[in-house]
């Protein structure tokens, strides 16, 4: 084995499946030899890293441990191998060449992530992934609870079109009443929402992203 993936969560299972026979996937209670990739929750990293001094790499995009290198894939894992070509890999500290090469072979693109910027970097990742998912799921639930049953794929085509526009045009791809400064529509929409969704709607709409007109 090239190295061991310790942790059977979604990230550990997905990466181990992609790497196949070159790695071993074990639970966090195991005590493997050689280099170890810690695929465990942030709260468990300090204890696990102390078990394998000088021969482990953790995967937390937020936590920095002095003397313990980090490789953070900027993606959302679902437990299965995917096409990760073009996905950033935040690297803090010198990770072993064997792991660096393994990530590169899956298409990850490494970049230097300064330890003092990790929390900001990870907060932005949460905004992009977890918070965006919460917004979409929350909007879907509000519609269903009101009795509106969207046909087909529901809100997903809108979400995909939005991401496509942003990918192609950047800030100019953002649309909607806040971009148009349509105060009448904004007020009506806000009043239709219950709290705390009304506050979230207005706060996000007025977030300082700079001028962009449709």
C-alpha cells in the first residue's frame, strides 16, 4: 500500500474507492504503519494526529495544527468516487510526494493555503456549499408547505442555470430584483416570507458584491 486512509466517512470512502488497491481504508480505531491520511472530523484530528507523529496528513480546511501538514480537497463528498478534475486542493505544509502524486492523479490542483487564512477560506467554502444547499432546500420546503408543487425537477434547473451564468459571466451573471434595484418586487417578496427567511432574503440581497446590472 502507498498509504492508509483512516476514517470511513464520506470523504475517506470516496477517495479510497478512487485510489483503489494503492491505499488501505481503515476505521479511526486502527493503528496502521506508514503514511496516513486522516479523513476524520475536525474535532478528532488533534487526538489522531498525536497517535501518528511525523507521518500523517489531515484534511481539515479550517483547522491548523503546527507540524501536521494538510491537504484539503475543495469539494463535497458523497462517499463515492467522482470526476474531480480541476478541483482545487488546499495544501498547508509539506505533504509527502506519494500523497501529492495520488491527489494529482485524480485531477486535484494543489495550491498553497496559508495557515492564517484557513478559517476564512473554509468559511467561504461553507457559504458556497453548505449554506447554498440550505437556501435551496429551504426554498423548496417553503413552496411545498404553501401548497405549490413544482413539476419536473423543481428548483434544480434554476440552480443549475444560476451556476452556469456565474461560471460564464462572473458577477455579471447575477440576476434578479436586487440587481435591478426593483424595490417594489423586493418589498413584496420579503413580506411574503416568514422569519428568519425574510431577514436572510434581505441580508443576502443587499450583500456588498459591487455594481452589476442586468
